[in-house]
C-alpha cells in the first residue's frame, strides 16, 4: 500500500527534500548514466508528490505550474520510481495519482510532458499523444507529449 503526500516546495522537510533528491539522483544520474543538472531552479515553484511504502520513498513526481516548463500548460516531471519497488505497476499508479493531483490543484487542463522516447506507449496508455519530433535531452531521446483535458 502506497501512502501519498503532496507538498509545495516550502512545505518539504529537509529529510523529504534529501530523500527525493537522492531518489532522483539514484535513477536519473546513476542508473541511467546521465550527467545533467537535476536541480534546475524549477522545484521551488512546484508541488511534489511523494509515494511511500513502509516509510520509504518509492515514487515521486513534481507537478509543474503553467509557465515554468511550458508557457501554455502545467506539466508533470521528474517521474521516478525506486528500483526496489519496480514490477508492481507503480509507474502507472504514480502517473494516475499525479494527474489527479494536478487537476485538483490547477483544475482540469491540458497537460504537457517531456517523455523519454522509450516510454511513449506507456504515456499513450494514459491518454497522452506525441506532439513533437524526437529530440536529445542530456543524451537521451525524448518527445513532447500532450494530454488534452477531458
């Protein structure tokens, strides 16, 4: 059972901030072998969705307001699940929870994301459609995707 918490940046405890940055680094930098600047000055404006199992952070996204990543839509970014919790369908649950929370905070609206290309079918299964050509971001192929409000 996953317990979910949504917090603004300034509501995060130092412990929570450390945990989420550690998980992001574990997956994006170490596992995916991608050297990039994770702390990109967007976190301060975002809501942070933390998923815990047995008091351990196992899932995380940041919910980005309109005008920060995209001028015309809010976004969901830094989507990450702990390697220790994979194979349980947690990625889908995390995205469904993120979409629900984005709608609760910002109202029902179009959502734009930058997705790793290999996850295209996964995001399509959640209602997203490709909206850009493939582009390189930090050595990984990405595409922009959009999910129209329903």
